C-alpha cells in the first residue's frame, strides 16, 4: 500500500510538472495577431518613426488598417499634420511583467498619391506607385528601408544617413539627386534618369541609370555603378569602385 501511495504521489508530482511546463509555454507563445481599422484623412507625405512596417497602395481613397499584437496596436499612433501623416509607437511598450514588447506591427494604408517619404529608425516602407509632376523626396535616418515599385517624377531626391536602403524597380525621372552618408544602398538600375547628381560619403553602394549625364561626387569607398547611355563626370573620385559605360573629362555645363 505504501508503494502504491508513493506511486500516486509520483504521478501527481509529474502531472504538476507537466501543467507548469504547459503554462510556461503558453506564456512564452506570442499572442495571435489582431487586425484593427483606423481613421485617417488624405495625405501626401509619410513620416515613419520606429520599428514599423508600412505598406501604401496609391490611387485609392484614404484608409488605414493595422495588424499586430493588441498591446502594440494600443500604442500605435497615426497623426495627420496638414498633408503629412506621422506613424509611430507611443512610448515604450511593456507586457504585464515589464518586459518590452517587440512584436512586429504592419500598417496598410491607401491614399491618392505620395510625394515625400521619411523614415527614422529601422522601419520599412513599401509603396506601389509614386507619380508626381514636380518633386519626389525620400529620406532615411537609420537602418530603415524604402521599396517602390514604380517612380515617375520631374525631379527626385534621395538621402540616406546610416545603413538604410532604397530600392526602386522601375520608372522615369528628369533630374535626380542621390546622397549617401554611411554604408547605405541605393538600387534603381531600371529607373531612367535624364541627369543625376550622385554623392557618396562612406562605404555606400549605388546602382543607377543615366540617360544623358551623371555627376559623381565620391568622398568615400564603396561601389558606384552607372548604367545607361549617359556620360559620367567625376567631380570627386575618392576610393570607391566606379563603373560607367562612358567617362568624360572636364566639367559638364
């Protein structure tokens, strides 16, 4: 009988351990993602602060939908100032035990058109089509990333401060200006730019296309590739590897 009682206590102890393990695993498991619709007015400029993924579909009436952990969504703020929409997480988000919540959050937006994009931090911004009759601006301060399917603009400027990345799949621009300060990457080999001013400061990498001319100001290392039929005018050589179909001496008027 004593042996049976001992076995019973052993089984109870094993069951208790199993329940504790199950509870621990449940606590460690991420909560299921929640979808939440948010109110947003029409906007032309987007500013992204923090580790947030934003997707924008242009040519549509304004709308907003956020996907992520409920606790993260509770701290998500969409603030419109004029025609600028600011997307950010308010304060430090912690769980019941005071542990920071780092789960991903995705914001899906629609609007008629976008002309200015800015990221501070490690966020990502994906846009279907950017089309403007005047100037389009992109800027990254940090390690964020901007990806655009198609770009059509009269003038275009891109600035990366840090290790960020800008990718543009296709498009057409009359005059472009790209400045990389750090180890950033700019990749737009299929965007036809009539002229482009390209400036590197650091170990950056760029891949562009010039139809007529490219003015290159290189103050660092890295790699510069200019495709297309345009001529390259080296204003400052630096130590980067510069690849161009045609180099020209002298100054371009």
